[in-house]
C-alpha cells in the first residue's frame, strides 16, 4: 500500500482547474476513469479505472496500475502477460475526474487480454437497421490461452 494521501478537490473552480495541486475527483466508488494511449503513436489502448492506491503506485513505480472493478482489487497491468505498461506521462483533465496515461508497452506490445494491441479492436455500425460489430484489428500479438493458461 502506498503512502500517498490525496487531498479533497478544491471547491474553488479556479484553484481546481488552474492550480498545481493533484487532487483527483473520485466518484462514489472511489474511482476515476483512466484513458491509456501508446506514447509512440497515440493509439488508444484501453480505458480503465484507478483508485487512490492505483494512482499512487503508478506514480511511485512508473508502471501502470489500475483498479479492477470485476476483481475488486489493484491490478498491475501486464503482470501475467509480461506486457507491462511503463508510464511516460500522466495527465489529468481540467476538473481532475479523468486521467490520461501515455505508456510504452513491453513484451508482445499488446494491451488487450485477447492478444490484440488495443482493447478497441471492433467497429460498431448499423447493418440493415440493427447495431452490429465488425473486427477492425484481428492481429493477435500473443495467444491468450497460452499466456493466461485458460
């Protein structure tokens, strides 16, 4: 567990938006949205959530940590697959309720647990008046069954 303690966000909008205090505005579940892109080319890799501990661990180690809502615990991205995310830059939005991480991905250069580079590998469209998905990126950088032992 990290030693960081974040202050509550300022009620003064000017201080919150223009000040230099990092005071994440966590939701009712103690989370903020984290958008993760590749530091090299800007490709959107994933969207996750971070709690105070995940933010602190990311700042302290330089490796992307998130809060897994499905598992209810901290998750060091790439710990199982070897595709660790080295954070090159962490930005916060104007009202501090979202974080943007620019990362370099180690290992297979894949972020998605399906073996693809990005979690955003499908495109949505309307086909005959019905919503449908198509695969936009079917290249797998690794076999998930082999890596995760399913």
